[in-house]
C-alpha cells in the first residue's frame, strides 16, 4: 500500500510546528477559535448520522442511518488542571421519536483555550482548531497521537504517519446548506484527502483516507465526513475484502 507521508519523528515535528505557528500568528488576526463552539451545559446538536458498514463477509459497503445527538453534559478539569467540557454522543434509529430510546455510544472531552481547541476521545488527543483562522493555514493536529493508533481494531496501514496529517483551513466564511437549512459564517478543516484504486478493482489493493469537518460560528460542528478504509485485493482463492471505518454527520437542529 502507498505510504502517505514521509516518516518523521512526531515529537520533533510537532514541536517545530508549534514554534512556527506561534511566530506566524503575530502577523495575522482572525476570529477566536472558541467562537466556533457553543460550550455550555445542556447545549446540544442533533445530526443525521450515517455509519459506514461492510457486509457480506466485508465484500460490499453500505450506509446505515441514525439520529445522533451530542450533548454538553458538564464542565470538567483534566489532570493538568485545565478546564474543559464533557460531551456525550447519543444515537437512536432514524425514524424513532421516543426520548427514552437515546443510547450513549461515545464520551469525549473538549479543552478550549485562546490558542486552540483540543479534543480527547478514546485516549487520543487532537488539536481540532488553531488560530489564526484563515484559508490555507495548516497544523499537525494529530501530533500527540501514538504510532498506528487504529491497528488494534483494523487490518490496514491507513494510520501510518497519522501524526503528520496536515489539518488545513478552507472555505472560511462560507454559508453551508445542510439538510435544507443555511448555516452562515462556517469554516472547514480537512485533515487528509488521499486515495488509490478508487473505484475498487477486485484484485488490486486500494484505500481511501478522507477526514473533513465544518464548524459554524456560535454553533459548533455542523458537518463531518470520515472515510478511513482499505480494500485488500483478492489473491488466488482468497476473496478481496474491506477493512476500516467511516461516518458522515450533518446537522439537523441545535439549541
């Protein structure tokens, strides 16, 4: 499989990045990164949530649609004494309307500061947003990740050198139409967009790495698309198969 990025010692690279970004920020001004979240106990965002599944012995891909609700549950303090927020993601069937049927599936923490927005999920720390917010500005948001963080669950090497994915701002200030509603003053961040042998040829190994997120000012995350998977090509009597994961989240409502 193609190696996505030049292998570099993650700690040195991440440290160099922060020094560089601090120098650059002196020359640029923008909205505060905290303007693109709404962190207050009881705030929620409701999403259409499409989950990628591989079926028929991982031969084919399909999407299963749910409702998802991300709720700011409470304020927190991490082991470094920093103030943050605990967020819980709930899901229920797409056609369900019963409030009692929301099921929690994920808890993560957001630690905001004047300089950046950090998210901790399943022991993985990512720097989701960084100032200044301007088209083309980039940083290595996965610099705190360990080597191959997904290998325990997936038979792929899509996460090789994940620490060097270039988070990059684009479409700053754009109005997005999602599920029939306009959301003004949005920003988008693409972490990675890379693929090979897509559409799939049965006998050739292929992969897709796509991770992009959009945030609306005063609201928070309004769109997220993730596809991190590999097609293991057929060999001899062994059929090809998919391995990996993916979700798409698009806002339906918020309070």
